[in-house]
């Protein structure tokens, strides 16, 4: 077995590996169903797979969710097409969270320091992400591991959130910076 695969499965039980593969397969099957039927189907299937959902969530077709058992969303959660959410390090979202298209929220950090091991073969470091209530992520934005996005924050299109935000901040740019408050 390659060093890459050994590092990817290091510290995971056989049960965790099988559940992860099963989740990926099922998410791949249901993520493309269109219309309200598809949204209802995803709500049911994602709950069965362990995602903690309060109320009904609007997850459009083409959204990729990984590590559902570590993902919690509050009431009135909306997520648009092309978005990728990986909760390897746990992601908790409050109520009234709206996510635009092609947003990336990933709670796994890939270490880059040192030359003894290739970046490709290093294990991911899980780092939690918390997202408050009444948060909107513009299209194409990204949230880095370990960040807390405060309640009321608006993240502008294509912004990269590299540090925690203040309540009701409007952040834009790469890296994201506060330009005003709502």
C-alpha cells in the first residue's frame, strides 16, 4: 500500500472507513436529483447518514457534502449548486445560513512546512469551523479551517475567509477583510 493511502487511513477504524465510503457513494447518488423532490430526498438521506439538520434545508443539486456525521446545520439553511462542504474537523452552522454557488467550506488543514514528506502524502489536520446565525456566503467564497464566522456576517463573492470575523461584518477580498458592518 502506498504511503499516501497509509496516511489517509491512519487512525481510522475499519468501520469508519466503510461508513465513509458508503456515505460518499450515497451522496453521489442523491446529489444530482433536481426539483423539490431532490431537496426532500437529500434531507431524508442526509439525516439517515448522520447529518444534524434542524428543520428543512434547501440543498440544491450538485452540492458535495463530506463527513456528514460531523456537520450540523440550523433552521433555514440554503446551499446552492457547486458548493463543497467537508466537515472532517466538524462544522457547526446556526440558523438562517445562506450559501451561494461554488462556495468551499473545508475543516481540514493540509500542512505544508518541512521537506521530509510531500504535501500530497501528509495527513489532514482536522480543525473545526463554526458559523453563526444570519450568515450569507457569496458565490465562489471560501472558508479556511479553524475559522469562526460570527453571526450576521456577509462574505462577499470570491472572498477567502482566513481568520474569524466580527458580528455583522461585511468581508471581501483575498484574504477577506472587513469593509463595513451591517
